């Protein structure tokens, strides 16, 4: 998957937008909750998954999908090497990440 394909896919979910975030582009839901980010230079993406989903996706190929190697990885942040990642896998992972993000956004009263 290319970073452009990732960008298009990440923005295909309702209420998503992209914004600069340090040396990455972050994808947020309604401008608040980051559910994914992409680093163009390394062609990698970080997705916020549930810890259970992180374990499942990491089993696919540990050289392609792995927890971020710091405290964020313990919270479900997972790195995907986009050059190696099949599009269908990324669609499923992004959908899981998006669902996690919208679960925690407070509903308007």
C-alpha cells in the first residue's frame, strides 16, 4: 500500500480529517481523537487499536505489524509497514482503529 492509498482510505470514514502532527500526518475523528498517523518518509503508519486487535494484527507478520516500541505500544498503538501491507489488511485495521476512536468520543446531548 502506498501512503497516498492510506491517506485516501483513512479519509473515507465519516467525520475524518487530516492535520500535521510533528513529522507525521494525523487522521482524526471530528477533529479530536487521533485514530491513525502516517510517516511519508518511512512509509509507515501508526494505528490506535484495542490491545486485543493489536495482538491479532501483530500475528499476521511481526516484521510488518508490531506494537510501537514505547508506552504507546502498551496502549494499542501499532506500526504497519505500508510497503509490505496488503490493502485488505489495512482496510480492516483502519476500520478497527476508527471504531475504537468513535467509541470514546462523547455524544452530544
